[in-house]
């Protein structure tokens, strides 16, 4: 099993627009990716955004990147992001 923690850098003043796009994407992932067990938007007390993701396998994680909803979301995120996500890929212990 694989996990991803992605820190998302959002432009100041664009948080509500970002949340709308991100939650729409999360709903698409959860509805259309059987190899995904968790795809949740989270926010720290400091106002930083994260996606917490959990996949059945490395193959399911790789397939996620090629999904149509991921490609459609790219342009929607372009106007609200302040940089590329900081992505950490993890191996799940004790599956």
C-alpha cells in the first residue's frame, strides 16, 4: 500500500476558489478510482493545505496521475496555486 501527502501552495485570497476545485477533484477520485482508499483535502492550523491520499498499490497510484479528472483539474488549479505541490510518497507499514 502507498500513501501520499501533498502540500498545496495556494495564492493568498484564492482559498475559497481552491477549496471548490479541490473538493470537486476529491469527489471524482473517490467515485472513479477503485484503487484509491482515501483522497482527503486537509488544512493545518497555520492555513496550509494538504491532500492525504492512500492507494492499494504503486500501480493504483500511478494510474491516478493519468485519470481524465486529474488532467481536467490541472487548468482549474492553475489560477489558484502559488507553486507546484510538495509531494511526499510513503510506504504504508503494517498493511
